[in-house]
């Protein structure tokens, strides 16, 4: 008997391949006599109310409180969004890849029924990932907040101009900098934007953050790894001609100005990711990043 009796479906269904995968999932899950709950925006795109009158359509909040498992259909961006929405409900997430890179979404379309059946039968591994809490303080008041599974990024917004800011870790002054910005990444995000900025790849089990300067105006500025429970504070300088922005997972954007403080710390709630049993982080790096295979004969 499966431990997942109520299964939620969410995703960015902006292409026919993703819609097709949702249809297959609905048919498969209902054939197993499971209660299928589809997120309201996704349901509207596939006209679920008319085509599947026996499944439940719910808001993300109700899906979070009523489901034992959420399956995300799409790319890594879809899973990032789902993670931020559902982490507070402690709902495990399983990803079906209908995007491009697919570091976080494990199941390929041709294996949907087989791999989901294995998960329902208890044949899976799970791992805990932490998210980041971001807040912006202005004159002692919090003006905006955000969550990130991958990264929090300070950048110049629409203008290609350097930013001035100061960096603090646990209230210890680290450096002042002129650069295109700063990436504060989790281990999960170390294979995303931080990697493009020259940051190290971190194993998902590490309890650490990586701070990656973006095109710094000094050769001595390098990425730095700090403890996962560190509190990172970025003080935005007053001399910036651009209108800086702070972005969470590349999906939420807030403008900041001189004197604002961006405070980033680990979120207390953790995300549980479900993987098929054959999931291997290093194999994923090889396949997604184009690393070389074996040189020696293994026969």
C-alpha cells in the first residue's frame, strides 16, 4: 500500500509536451485509485474541470495542506517555484522533467508511469534541502521578503553598471566591493547561476553557503564558502547610479536603494525532495554538465 494517497500536481504547462505529461499522470494516478489534486492555475490551462470532473482542483495552500506528495511537471524553474510555495507544509516534491537542464526534476517523460509507480511502492530515496530567507531592511523596517531554494542575487537591474556595497557575515565586516553584484547560493543552487559566475559545485548534503561576486572590479575577489547557519548582510552603497534589484531564484524581484540592508539566512523549514532509487548526484553532474566518462577499461 502506498503512503501517498493524496497526490498533488503542479507545473508550468506552457507547452504541449508538459500538458501531455500531466494527462498521462492523471490517467495513471486515477487508475491506481488515488486522490488527485491539481493546482488551480495548472487546472485552468488543461481545462481540468471539464475533462477530469472526478479530480480535485485546489489553491496551492489547500494542495499543501491536503496532499502527501506533490509532483512538479516542468523544468527546474517549476520545481523552484513549487518548493517556495510548499516548503511550509512539509510536502515532499517529486519532479518530472519537461524543461531543459533538469538538475532538480529527475523523471524523464518516457519513464513517468514506471518511476512514479516505484515511488508509490516506496522505492525511492529522499533528501532534505534548505532554503534561504531574504529580507530587505530600510531605516529599521522590513520592506520586502522572499524565499530561495537556489540563490539570492543582488544585481544592477536594467542598467549594466557596477554596484557599490559592503558585505558582512555574522556581523563581521568582510569587504566592500564594486562589481555587478553578489550571488548568495545554497548547495542546491551551486549548479545554477552561481556556477556560471565561477562558484564551486557543492554537494547537496553540505551545510554551507557560497558567496559569489559578479564580475568584481578587483582580481583578488573570489567566491567564498561560509557555514550554512551564517547570517549574510549586504549593505547597499549610496553612490549607485543604477537602481539595484534583489532577486530570489531568478523569479521574484524587488528594487533596493542606497542604505538598504539585504539580510539572508537559512530558512527554518526544510524541503524534502523525492528521487527514484537510481538517482546519483555525480552522474547528474556528468550528464548535465558534459563531464567526461571513464578512461580506463572497466571490463
